[in-house]
């Protein structure tokens, strides 16, 4: 996971930074747990990743019990 755009707030990760954790949970764990619950179509393995990227706040966040506001570690 990477930061696409940063508003440049003081202390915010810069654009292009790798996201290592969200609210203290490692991104590799987040992704693997989310992929277990996000539907994928046939051989399109990238669909699950795209859904996580696009809809994190409505797919993975609630699934993992994360609050709506995230603390990103990069």
C-alpha cells in the first residue's frame, strides 16, 4: 500500500510513501485478512486488491473493526 496523494499537512506521510501500518496493524496482515472476504471473479486476482484500494472504508475497515479515522504509519 502506498500514499497516492498527501495534502502536505505537518507530520503527514508524503505522496509515494509506503504504508506500513494502519492504526498499528501491519498492512500485510490487513491485506491478507481483507482478501479472504472480498469477492473475486475467476482468475482476476487483482480485483480484490482494487476493491480494497477503492473501498477500504466500507470493506476492510469495518471488517477489521477499524475506526473511520485512520492513523497511517509510513
